[in-house]
């Protein structure tokens, strides 16, 4: 059970809307590295003898549109059209049973060459949805390179109640942002180095169902809040490197995200359902909601 295939899908259609961050798909393959791997030796924690270093290979795309996609006049848009196709490599290690470090490299393309505009127009035509009218004004072509570091911690002060914290820094040509989040859980949550939350349920051993393992299953409800301090965002402001882009908006420096849902996980699968509610990401925009569905299989 040292490999995992994870599919994660975001959409705001469940709320009857089609705007802002309107849709995204991520497909991730993770692998638990062996101790004799050079990547294990390079990324293992120096603070303890943790046997887990997890490598992830990630494909994703995301779609951003204004509030009303049927409007044709660019002056009526309250957010630029933008599409992002990207690949990501990430590595995780565990300094302790309830702490994690994650290092990521994101490489992708934004603009017409991403193909996202053509994809959304085709998809809306097939499903008889309203056609977006402004992709000709989308953020210009650009290659994006981002570096991401995340530190995660977990505490369980009371039985069945847990606290979780994420601190993340993202730097690069696509986005420069600092994020801090906190999450309250109710239910049964495993230690972080063997949890659905950290995508760390991989093992070199074949699990035995019903062997009284206290971490065989986990399931809990959660509520979290996240604060983002945003220095730059190519999907709103356009490129840091190019002088011109067809349509841009002014950033909101601080974005607050609330999220709630549930998680269930066992040896073989993980399923989670999360509702996100965001404050406006740029001046003149509105609050936004979307739902994430996440499913993982280990083999």
C-alpha cells in the first residue's frame, strides 16, 4: 500500500453559480519512498528517524471568470478571465508524529496557450450552459513557476476533539502569498504522519483489516478558517514580467476563507467533502462559495 491515486474536483455549480474560481481538477499520484532511495535521504527529516518521505506528482487545471459570464463588454467584468494548466512535484516529511513539512515546485502556463478558454466554451456548449463571452480578454500567455513551503501541526487536547494548523508560503511568477489556517475537528483523526489530512496513509506493509489497529479508520467533521496575505496574483493583476495584459483588477491584500465538511478514511480509500466560502479576492468583487470533492485509492 505504498502508492496512491488521488482525484480532487472543485466547482461552484452546486450553488447555482458560475463565476470567479469556478472549476478545478487535480489528479495526484503519490508514492512512499524507500529508505535506500536518494530522494529519501535528501528529504527525510533530520529531527527524528521517521520512515516516511512521500513524493507526489500532480496534474491540475483551474478556471477563473467574472461574476456574469454572459456580458461581452470588458468594462463590465469584475475579474479577468484566466485559465491555468500546471504540473507540480511535492515532497513531504514528518519531523514528528503530528508535524509535517511539504516542499513543492509548480510549473504551468496561463493564457490562451493553456487551452482553458476553449475547453470551457466546448464544455458549456455540450451541456447547454450559457456561453462565456470574454475569453478573448483573458490574462496573457505566461509560463508560471512557483515554489511552495508548508508546515502542518496537529494537537488533540481532548478525546475526539482536535486542532490542526497550516502555515504556507508561496513565491514565484504566478503568486506571492502567505497563508495561515486553523481547523477544529470532532471525531476520530489519526496522527498526522498516518492521516487523510496529510495524505500520509501510505505504508510499506500490507494492512490487515480487523486486526484492532486503532488507526485502521478515521472519520471526523471539521470547521476551519484561513487568512491569506496576498502580494501578487497573476490571475487578477496579470503578469509581473509583462507590461500589458488585456484586463486586470486590483487585489484585495487580505482574503479570508472559511471551510467546513467531513473526512472518512481507511487503509484503502479516503473521501472528503468540503465547502469553501471566500471573501472577495479583488476590489469590486463579491464573496464566493464552491465545493471540493476528494477521492483517493491506495494500492
